[in-house]
């Protein structure tokens, strides 16, 4: 739990305008779902959802050497957890507004919108996720396939 929480605190101190709450609780959920041999590459926090006024849906987002993990510890009981593997990843887009930005992760099954992120942070987030996914997606391309 220490490493995810520590990285979330570092992200939040680097980009203080990102709206994020209960980082320690969300970190515990991520730690629970880390698989053996999974290494943390990048960590950030965001609100999951389309609306910029919804500030109570903070998720911890972790890029590992195997997948993207997203988790939210609910206030009373339970939690929400989502994992995106490189074979399910399609595209990533960034939308910036006056104060905050949104990162849209398009997968085979759904579109995940992460909002209320500092505008200064989205360049770094986009670069890290896109670079990793481009590298990993090469493993899924059939070498005999014509493109």
C-alpha cells in the first residue's frame, strides 16, 4: 500500500489542482489487486465520469507493466475496480478546458473518462500511457498479417 499511496501523494503535490480525495483508501484497493510480478510504472488520481462538477468519484489510476488499474473505495462498504489490458486498449484522447482536463481511454468494450485532472498533468499522463500501450500492442500483432 505504501508505494501506490506514496506515488499518489507525489502526483497530487506535483499537480495540486487535480481534484482527488481519500487517496489512501483507493490505494489499498489497488494493492489488493496487484498480481505477483506486476510493477508499478505510473500513478495518478482523477474523477471517473463525464461531468466536471462530480467531484466525489475519485479513482486511483495505476499503470503497471501488465495493465492499467483503476480503483475506488466506496465510503460505506465495498469498492469498484477496473483493469484494462493492452489487448483491450484502443485509443487515448485528451480534452482540456479552462481549469481541468479529461483523459478518455477507449477500450474494446467501453470508453473510460477520467476528469478533473490538472491541465499541466495530462501531457505527462498521455505520453506515459500511450508509449507503454504502443510498445505492448506490438506483442499482439500477428507477424504474418498484412496491414
